[in-house]
């Protein structure tokens, strides 16, 4: 029986140690504010270590790389600008032609240019032109009668 008591006692001691470890883990865990503060401190410590690993270029290398970038920008930018300018001028030329063509198609007449002189019209000259046109139309059409 002594062995049974001994083993039971050992079992109780082991269970008590496990329980105390669990409570120690739970109680040993710091609260959220402390954990956040430690995480922030660790972040900045790691950041400082990473910044020490950076190899900064010297002035000569920076000037060389800047020159290369500017040349590449010009080589790519100038053709794009030329294409854009050409397309813009082409569209402007097409738009300048379009209204003139539409007017000619609708009226059937060729419009006068901006340099030609425009005669002012008066009501008397308009009436005279109308009567001349009416007279020509009536004389041009022969009178035909149908015999029945």
C-alpha cells in the first residue's frame, strides 16, 4: 500500500505542477498594451538594423543614372509627342473641311471663298432677280394642250 500511496501522491504532485504551470502561463502573459508596445519597439529595432544594411550610391553614380533616365524619357517622349501633334493637326484639318462639304451637299452650290467680295442685297434687287427668274421659267416651258 505504501507504493500505491506513493504513486498517488506523485500523481497529485504532478497534477498540481501542471495546474500551476497553466496558471503561470496565463498570468505571465502581459496585457495587450504591453504587447503592442513591445511589438512597436521590436519593429523600430529591426528597421534600424535594415537601414544599416543599405548601400547608398555616391554622387557620380547618381548623376550617371539621372542622365540615363532623362535620355530614355526624351527618346520615348519625343516620338509620342510627334504622333500626338500630327494626329491633332490631321483631325483639325479634317474638321475644317467637313462643314464646307456638308454645306455643298445640302444646297448643291459651291460656297464662296472668304476672299471674294460679297454684294449687299437690297429688297429691290432681290425682287428684280425673282421676276427675271420667273419670266425665264414661264417662257422656257412651252404651252401644250391635249386634244380630245
